C-alpha cells in the first residue's frame, strides 16, 4: 500500500509540474509569396515553378513537368521568433527509390550564424498537405533564414509560421554577387542529396554568395534546340552546362556546339563552363557502362576543342574524372551522388568556378 501511495504522490507532483509549464504561443503564418523568393530564371507571379511553361508550349511534356518542380528555389526571411514552422502542399506523386522523402517533398531550413549559413531543421512531409515545426527553443534576437523548397515535386502553396507576438519580414538576397544559369541533369536537380539544401547548386550558392539557378532536368538535360534557345535568353553573368550525363555520345557531338553558340550569340562575353560527366560507380565492374561514360567525356573534350579553334572565347572545361573520388563510395545507386559525393564534386568544381567567375 505504501508503494501505491508513493507512486500516486509522484504522479501528482509530475502532473503539477506539467501544469506549471507555460503554454506555447499560437503560430501565426505568413504566405511565402510575401517574403523573398529566390532562384527562378525569370520572375514569375505567385508561382513556385522554375519556369513559366505556358510560354514554352512546344517543350516535351516531361520537360514541362520537371520545370514545375521547385528545385533550387529558396525563401529568404528574417524573424525574431524562437520557433519556426511551415505549412505546405505538394502532389501525391511517389518519390524515386533513390530519394529521401524530405529531399523529394520536404523543406530545409538554414539560419546564418557568425556569417555562415548553418542547418537549422527540416520539415518532414506526411502527405500532400503538411504542417511541421522545423526548429524551436531558439535564443532571442533576429535571425536571417533560408528555406529551401522540395527538389523533386511542385509546391501548390507554402506559408511560414512563427510564434504570435514576434515578427517576420522578407530577407535580402544573399546571393546577389552574380547570377549563374546551371543547366543539367538529375544530378544538377539534386538526386540523391538527403535534403534540398544539400544539392550542389544550393551549396555553391551558400559558399560563394552567387545565385546558381538550378535548371536540372532529371534524365532530360539533352540540349534540345528549344531548350537551348530558352536557356540563352536568361539574364545571367555565366552559364554552366552540366548536362552530359543525359545525352548519348552521339547527341553530345550533334548538339553541344548549337547550345554553346546560342548562348554566346545572346551573351557575347559571359563565361560558358562545360562540366564533363562524373564516373558511374555502376560501371566499376560493368565494362559497357564504363566505356560509354569515357566516350561521352571524350566527345565533350573534342567539341570543346573545336569550339575553341573556331574562336569561341571565355569557354571552359571542367574534367569529370575526380568528381566522385576514387573509393566508389560517393553515390546512392551507382549513378547519383549521395551527400559525400556532392561534397567531393564541390571540392573539384568550386575552385574552378571561383577562378572563372572572379
């Protein structure tokens, strides 16, 4: 009986402590469009698509669908709230088998501390419409924040929640030094980063203070003339073609010169950077895959040399041999980089970009 009374007394004290805990303030939500949306190639009115596909009706349907994905889009805001949440709606599409649900449909929050952007939390999706507290119990003071949108889904609506009694305002564009259009493949779009902020264009932007516009088209970065013409109209300080994982060796020979010349005609002095495709870890033992990748990179080199001989200036080539390291541990599925693989890509690409873009 004494033990029972002891247990009951403990429960009473515990419940009393719980009752003394102050209730959290209610969350107040602000529409993402009322803050600062960064990363679109062209300004769009209240849309989380990367491109207004209605302007490009002749594009293949798969490319139009991929351009509705919010890869690379980020919302900049400031708040003094100790808690930050999000509500957002995506589609009911299934994530790829090489993707995390957070990368595919979730959100990724960064906060600046001592001048450096640091990971603060994620919003985990549970269905098509979601609400999630990304971080709480933060110290007082205003914080500069970046919220990365899903890499492989389209966002219908999004709002950011803070505690009532605090404020939230649009943030500045921290990537205003330059704008670089980065056209590419699924790797450019972000497969297979663990979360949106870990895709390599996003990491380049944070590290360099440059707006790298993510134009990755999963499996479809094949330099079609219509797409090349669209990319050439983007007002950018430089252009990166990291698309060579997708076209065949023959398509590389047939299409590279057209895209480079289309960009050069519209932008006479802007640097154009070709990035060879990285090694396929699935070709570590598969000799056919290995041979195709080597042929692709050889054809890129040949086209690069031809264009240089024709007098195309400010044209650069970044080799792909070392993009994933040498230990065959840099991918999720033998093709798409994991976070380690993306880190290794940055070790190769970022110093080259810094020299070219300075």
